[in-house]
């Protein structure tokens, strides 16, 4: 059945038309049904760690829109939380962590992944049982560099300055943190695949913030090791990379890491990507187009569809859908994509 799912066909290199479609952050605040569950769940982490809530919000966009893929509802920061770091979500301010020091690295415990994240694996197995047979189930985690930016700064920052300071001033310390996050990520992704995920995606939201040498060391290297580590335990596992902001470095990233497919952020010219990227692609409509005119939405969709016609491609946004996105705009995109 896995190979009959349209998105899995694309990940195997088949050009499916119309292309399968899903949206990053498709379960979220733009949906009134999500906001109702979020209010009942309590804290954001309670929502992530309570299977009945996490399953419900993951299924909501599938029921409403019939996307071709469903992605586990969770957060990239459950990994540092499982490693023993304090993680909390402040209303209106986003995630907060106690900034990690070099001395704290020895306290990180990869052995807690299985027990601490057991509710997440339960959510995955329940989702696979409840999703339509034709719907691909995606697991995910944050890539080590992006997770490290939050662990080092204690929050999201505009320039990832604190983590970049580690990268340039004390790279050996950052290497130690990368080693821990690689090991944790391999275990986390493999357990999601064991629980029923069809494929997994690595989100490296802040990959584009690094210069060429640091990108090679802290983005390409760790991703390659995660891909190899997952495949050693799960031969044939399908892995999508998303090094946002990689730009012209993307083809080299793909060749060196061995990912099966790559997500494209909205800044990339789809015509360039269709010719330059040597694996199946995913993306790359600007999420802000959903807030604009119908004509602007149509133009954005058509440009992507025309660029990737005849190629193995998954239609998606170039990053997560915004809370302000109108449901009617999502419906318009889906109708236009599915019309081919």
C-alpha cells in the first residue's frame, strides 16, 4: 500500500500528475477546529504529548481538505526536551529554553528519547490506523543546526547570533552538541518509522544563516550522518531534507547528504530548481500569497506547476502556512493544483 500512495511514488522518482499536495503547518491556528482543541489541551507541550489531542489536530486538515499527506503534529523542540533541557512555550512569545553552556553538554541524555517521546510514537501509530489508506503519513524532526540555535540562544533570534558565535568561535563545542543531536535524531526518526510513518522530513529552518564553510560542517555533515544512520536501521527509508535558505548550495547539499527529496523555500526560482536539483522536489509557494488576491494565488500556483510538469514533484508551500491564511485561499490552491 505504501508504494500506491501518490506522495510515496514521487519520493521514489515517479512523476505523478497532478502532483500530490500538502502544506507545512497544515494543522494549526488558521483552522477554527484547531483553536478549539488547543484551548482544551492546556499548554502547547500538553497538546504535543497527549495522543488524543495530537491525533485530532493532525487529522483535521485531512478531513477538511483531503491533503495527500498528513504530517505528525509535534514540535522540533521535543528533542531537546527529551534530552533533559527545560522547554516551555510562552503565549505570544514562542518557545523558551534555558540557554545551554558547554558544561551542560555532558548532562544531555539520548537514552531518554524512547521513554520521554513514547506519547509521540503512540500518536504516530494511531494516526496510521485512522488515516485514509491513500494518505501518506510523514514524521519529522528538526535538523541539528536549527535545534542547536534554540538550545544555545534559549529562544528564536533574528540572526542566530548566539549559535553562530559557537560555530565560529568554538566549533569543537558545537561539534559535540551536533554529535548528540545527530544520535538523538536518528533514534527519534527511526522510532517514528517503526510506529507507522511512511517517510520523514528534516527541517533545517536556519540553514541559510551560515557561511559556506560552516554550512558544510553544521548542516551538510550532520544531515548526511542522520540519513546514513536512519538507513542503517531502516533500509530504504525515505527522507526529505529542507535546508531553508540554502539557495545555490542546494544541489550540492542533495548530492552529499543522500536525501531522497528536498523542500524548496519560496525564494528559489522553480524553473532553476527543476533543472538543477537532482532529486524529487517539494514546494514552493510563498505562504504570504495566500493573503493576497486570487490572481496572485493563481499566478504563484501556475508558475510552480509549469516549472515541474513532467518532473517528480510534491506541491507545497515554501514554509509553514500562516495563522492569518483564509480557508478559502487554501481551497483555491488545492482546486487549481488538482485541476492539473
